[in-house]
C-alpha cells in the first residue's frame, strides 16, 4: 500500500495536502516525559492546550504534526478532541521513541517486521482500536549512538514506510547522529527525501569545535536529500535565536531552501505561554520577523512554512 501524494492523513481523516497551510512539523500536544522531566514533563491539560493552540490558529497556523509515540503517552482520542475544538489539522505519529522510553521486553520479543506491523496498523486501520489513523512515522530516536533496540525500531520504521509511503521523522538531538540515521534507513532502501532529521538546531558546539562545522552537517544532510528540521525554536536567549536564524539563512544561501522545516517541539509546561514560554505561535510571532530582518523574503518564508511541510509529508517532488 502506498500513500496518495495529494492526501495527508489527520486524526479527523484524510485531507487534501493543499489544505495544510502553515504547518508546525514537530510538536507535542499530549505527552508524558515524566521519567526525564519530573516536574514539568507532562502535557495533558486539554482546555489549556486548546487555548494555546488557538493562539497559533489566530496567528495564521493551520496544521500541527504531533510527534508523540505510544511510549511517550500518545492519546489519539485526545488529539481528535483537540482538533475538533480548535479547527486545526493534527497529524499523529506512530512507532516507538528512544531507549529511555522503550519497553525493553516488548522490543526484544518482536522483530523488526513485527514492530512494523504495529506501525502499519496505526497508519492504515486505526490507533488502539479506534478509527483514528496516524499520518507520520515517528518520532523515532537515538542520541549519541543507536542502541540495538533503537536500531530495530529504525528498521521497523523503514519497513512500515515501504509498506505505506508514510514519511519518517526522527529525533537526532545534541549530537550529529542524523547522518548515521540516514545510513541505517538507506540500508532498508528508504530514500533520504522521505526522512526528516529532527532537532538539527540543537547540535551543540561542544560536539564539534565551531558553528561552521554544524552548518556543514546541515548542508551534508540537505545534500543527501533529507529534510533538515530546526525544531527547537523556543523563547530563549538572543544567542540561541540568532544562531537559528543563521542556520536557516545559511541553508537558503547554499541553495537548500527546499530542505528546511521549522517547529518548536513544545513538550513541557514551561514552553507554553501560560507558563511564560513562547508557545505554538512563537515562530509566526517572533521568529519570522527575525528571518525577515535577516533578509529572508516573504515567498521564501512561505516555502519553508507551507510548501516544504506539504512536500515532506507527501513525498511530492515538485
């Protein structure tokens, strides 16, 4: 089974890709990260989340890719309710996260093909016995290296992609691990253009010696055809925001505007406006003006926020 390139699956059903509009490509709406963030790693207050997402909608937003997997507390019914209440398209994720969250016995008892079956079910039949379908594979993840169980998840994701055509989105935070993720997926015959390498803006200078080397990493990913996702654009220091503008401008100048995706990765309470964070509309309200001040044209911003998400989700080569 393969995806139709003009249709995207949301939690309310299929929609024309042309209707996606401004899209956040990596967010969380309902998520449980308490095993790492004991004080603030739980988002489950639906009335509050609805208010937060309405700010994004009023700012011009239309679609949110919700990258929560089952082991992070994915709740399909809640996502459907939030979509109905906000009028936003919400695209749910599937497959499994990283080693801190994996059910070790479950992964050990299921080979890559069996794990792929679960993801395919979520994509084609429905999540947890509902008729609510996932629309993207991921976020699948690793940190500085791939563990054996994470490798099995990546292979499962690749096989689910081959059977459904759904795009794969990854977590590649802090370390330049995205290249190895692409290598592994390529072993399973996945084209890099169908892979979103997440958290590219979080690769710390401590991993290498200079921001120029980090930019080179971005260019290498884009040169292979993968999507380079800057998805930790949060209310932060002037330095953190300036370096992200620099990363985006560099890719545009190097001819890779067609491989850039943006998002916030809202996943903890302090990132919401109610707790003093920038919320889901921060890119539209604060980051876009910074890009404009850096010389990025309005049509280039539209390419990044509207055209690129549509192409990433559908595999459209136009």
